[in-house]
C-alpha cells in the first residue's frame, strides 16, 4: 500500500500522514532504541517491552484457566539462537514437556531446531507474530500455530489515532487490534 493509499484509507491528507510518519520515525530513532537497551528502568523504554509482558501474562492466564502445568519459563530475548539454547536446556531438564509457547516466532523457530534435534515428534509448538518463517513452519507441519498481528490494521488505526490526538480529541489508553490464529 502506498503512503497516498494509506492516507486516503485513514481519511488524512498526504501531508498530515507524512508529518505523522516523520514524528513516528523520530520517536523510534537510534536514541530511543539506545534507551530501550541501556535503560531498562526508563518508563519510555519500558513501554517497548510491554508486548513481551502482555503476551506472557495472557498466556499465563489462559494456562491457569485450562489447568496447564507450566514446567518452566525462561527468556530468550526474542532471538532464534537463544530460543534454541533455552529449548535444549528445557528438554534436558524436563523431557516430559508436551507443549511450548514462544512469545515470538524467532524463539519458536529456535525451539523447533532443538525439538527436531532431540527427535521429539509429539510436542505442540506455538509462536507469535505470524512471520513468513513462522507461517512456513506451520504450513509445513513443524509448528502447531503462530498468532499473527495485523500490521496494516495496526498502522491504519495508529495513524487515525494520532490524527485524533493532534486534533485534541480524546482517545482510549489502549486500542487492541484483533489477532489472527494461523494453524494447519
């Protein structure tokens, strides 16, 4: 979708859209990125890790509601190679593991490599983000599912919301966008 098409869809002028995108780009500049990594107690940086906290909290709530026994929870920093290492350790310490929820597809794909190397065939693996590699693993029968965000919809709602804020209109503190389950 071109910026002009997005502007039309969001009912904004192209110049307003470009200004909003420029402000967003500035907010996500290297300085902000450095703050995320170097100042974990910084309230601005903390906002960027909310996805990880919210995914984990949502999973824990659902697991409790369905009486799942959580054997372990370890960070892999949204990294494929760390996901591999964490899964290797989990398989060694808890060989009876039956399912894994990774908070992103990269960690799930790392876990998948460890699962395959261990020869486990009956383990349910679910990732998050609906990345191309994650969807390919699901469609190939290697992962049970991935939960996809809808970036186009997130962008559309984000631009509409930013426009409202700039116009002085009130907006909700949290605006959820529906997720999509991708499975076989």
